C-alpha cells in the first residue's frame, strides 16, 4: 500500500518513522518529527474515571427520559450484573445526580447557561474587585503546630519544584551560572563599550552618540538613569553571547526585534534565524520538562486538587446537559484519526499532542460550526474543529492554536472547561476542601451551599481519590489555606500561551494571534518574558529544537 507521498512500498520491518503517533509522515509535510523522536508516557492528560463508562452504557437512555421506571430499573440491574458492576455503586451514582439536580449545585449548569465560554477567558470574566489570595467564606488557617509538611515561601505552592528554572533531569547547559545577581531595582551597571562602527543603531539606549569619550557629567547621567526592561534584555543578549549560550541569545534577540528596540547585531541574528517552516521536535516533553512550562505564578496544589475532582464534575455536567437535552451531539462519521486524516488542523492536533507528551482527545471535524477549536463535554471529552480554523491558517498558526488548546485537556486544567465563572470554580474548590477536610472552618451559609457540591461529588470518587484529596488539602491548610482562583485561572491561560509559543517557535505569529484577543497585550508581554527566559531555551533543548549556531 502506498504512503501519502506516493513513495513505493518498502519491504521488511517498518522504520521508526512508520511508528510515529499518527502514522508515516513524509518529509514534505509540515507536521513531522526529527528521526530521533520517540514517544514517552503521557505527562498528565485528563482521563475520565470508570464511572463515566458505567454512566454512558447504563444511565444515558434511562436518565434522559426523567424518572427511572421499574422496567428500566430491572434492565439497568441486569446490565450491571452482566458487566460485573455492583448495583450499590450505581445507586450511589444516581443519588449523586439527584442531589445535583435538586439542589442546583455549582458543579452542574447555573443560570440556565447552555454554553460554557472558552476556558482561557475564565480569569478575564472574574470581577476585578475580588480580594486577591482569599476565597469568600473560607477562613485563613495557621499551619498546624505538628505539621511535618514543608511550607514554601509566600506565593509559592510548589514545595517539590525548585524555584530556579533549571530541571535536574535536563542536560546541564554549556555555560556557567548567571553572574549577574543585581536586584531588579539596582542602579544601572556600566555596559561594555560598543564602538560606533560595530553598531550605530539609534535605538540602542546604551550607545553614546559620538565616538569621543563622554564627559564625567554624561557618565553620571548614564549611571543614574532609571533602568528599563529593554536594558536588561540588551544586557542578557551580551552576556549570553559572552557565554556562547546561542539559543538564549537568539530568543532574546527575537524579543528585542519584535519590540523594535534591537541593535544591528540583534536584528541580524533574529532575521537570520527567522523560521519559515515548522520546527521538528527530536523528543517530546517529559513530566519534569513540564515543570518549566508551567507559569511561575501557578499554584500547583490548587491544580492538583482540581485534577482529582475533575471527573466527578464532568459526570454531573454531562448528565445535567443530557437531562436538559442541550448536550452537543457529535456525528460519528465526522470523527478523524490523526494517523490517517488529511485535514491539516487534525494532523496539527496529533503532532502537538505528541510533542507535548500528551494523548490527543477524540477529534471531530465540523466545517459548518462557526468557531475554531471547541471543547465538547462528553465521555470522553472531545475537540470539535470548526470552519474558522479549517482554512486560511499557516502551519505555524495551527501549531500555536493546537498546542494552546490541548493544555486545557491536562488533568489540572480541564476543570476550567466545565464552569462558566470563577464563582462556580470557587464553589467546586471549597467542596473539594470539604471532602478532604470535613472540619475545615467555613461560614454556615457557605457550608450549606457547598454541601450540595460535596454530596454530588463524593459518591463518584473512589477511596484512592479521596485519600489523595485528603493529602492535598492537608498541604493546602499547612501553608495557610490561601489561594486566588482568579490568579490561578490566569496563570493557566498564560501556561497555554507558552505551550503554543514553544511549538510555534515564531514570536511574530504568536503575537499576531494574541493581539486580536481581549487582554492580548498582557498575554503577549508574558509570552515575550517567557521567550527571553532560561526556561524557554531549556524547553527548546528538551524538545531538540534549540539552535547551536547563531551565525
């Protein structure tokens, strides 16, 4: 059988290229890997629990009609017996559903919303007046006196992750540690002399206009001038050049060039290595590499708590939408396999998932749908590819969109696709805390409301999940019981943008996409900060796409 490039069939065992996550990839197609690429285990994709499968096979039809009749009850019990599922387990799931329906708990639809907005806008939709670092109704708790947990510094909830961007599992850099330890507010340090014939760019703030030596007064003004972020980037570029840290030098040059403040040498390097084709990863990201990709403001414990309860929330969400007959229906004939699909957006999703070390969710192509990439609640959840992204997008743009979108299918972030507002996110978080620590102090009115969520979620969680939740809640309490879910949601969006930037590799393309979105300037600024950091180049080395020669 011939391949997509019409090359003659080969005899003998398949080559490694034939074993890639989505089949043989001709060298001429953009979504390809380097020959060294080898898939790794999944780094944290969301996977629904077994109870959803039980629901899908046993509950869907019965619950969609309302109350379960005696005949339906008998049929369900027989089916459960044939599948080896205990009847009491199904009773508990039904009880959880009824609790959610009767109480209108926050884990189900609220305010009769039929569509949950895109998860990336969750923080944007939160009231700006929300007090940072607190959740209404939850008292701040001092760490227990006998707690053996390590309490990280304020603002850092990652005791297991070093605050430096360096990962111990990644190869050490070829250059020594950073020598510049000035605090951000320190006085400007003298710059190395740059002769006018080397760089005459008028945008360079640290070049004196005349070749003759400056006067003492000019030097004094220079040293006392307020230091800018551009100054720091220029310094970093020169320092990375001195250390032969070539990829770091290139990334900084790209940021300065996009801002229009690059020197001639910086512009030359950025222009010389302007990518025109999609980069080909040599290996996927690992779990440890992902620690560098997470936004530094992210509260990791909060995300891990949401990861435990996400399946329970999806269970209630899907059931409620089915009961109200608003659950989107996907046409099985429109399902595409990244291994065989010829649709660029589908191949881009498969390529991005493999590069990020994730599992691609089911993908459905819907040219008539008005949107682009859309998360469809279901068992399992799926991606619907709409007409807006099926044509007119370059490979670089598809790489950014797809990598960014797949981040919402990570277990710690999937919860964002199930709630319409931060207020509902807070209710779910408090319910999780109540399951993990039943005696946690809450206001009486808040506890009564949150109990609805707890009662709807708890029967769905198995003993292992509850035990894990108890440990995570203990960590949360040990560091004072403080978090800002608006800030957490915003850091999740920043992480998604960083993933898109990493796989796209073109800062101009990423900025063009983000500039069309609400709060795009803020997202662009964070992507630029990431791209000029040590973490970005460490991740590029982890992917196998870092440059080794900038000249």
